[in-house]
């Protein structure tokens, strides 16, 4: 059964700008520390990455996984789901972008994940927290440095 986790962060930029940075999937290796490579396998009718293969650092190793993106709620939500992975059985996630006071954006990151191999719960918990916190911190840093 997948684990669920949700975290939020306030970013000093418009929701539209936050969405634009998050949806620029090909640029992830430029600002996501553990991201090693991104290969777009398929694009939608608007040229956006639809199916994308990633290579990233995980648990001291390199892992590969492929995600399918859903832009149907753009620009208020970017969502994805796993299509293939060497380490994961299940992965679904969303970034939700909401206008906050002062023109800022509240970004909510939701992730559901299940690994193929069992690991101790304290290691899993620590890894899940790191993934969520890092995803939001790195998104915030990228958006605020390029706005």
C-alpha cells in the first residue's frame, strides 16, 4: 500500500510563475540536486513533456523511473503518475498552486509512493520527508531566483 504525504510552502511569486517553473521538466537537472538526467519520450499536442524518463540519486544509488504527466488542471495543478521504475511500485504526485496574500503562491506538494523492496520504517520516513522538503525548497529557490 502506498504511503501518502503532503507538504506546503509559500513562494514569493505568482502561481502562474510557480507553475511555469514546475512544468519546465526538462530543466529539472539544473535545479534539482538529485536529478541526474531527464529524457522526454513523448510530448502532448502543445509540445509539453507527456512521458518522461528520469535518472536520479536515491539511497546512495542511481535509480530510473518514467512518469506520465497530466496537464488537464493547468496552471493550478501539475500531476504525474509512474509508468515504469526499477525501485518503485507506485508513484503519484501533484503540485497545486494557489494565490496567497501579497501576490505570493502557496504550493502544496502531495506524493503517494510505494517501493518494490521493503526498507525499515525509520529509513523510509526519513527519505519521504527529505523528498518532500527538498522538492519544495528547490522549487522555491528556483522560482525566487528567476522571477
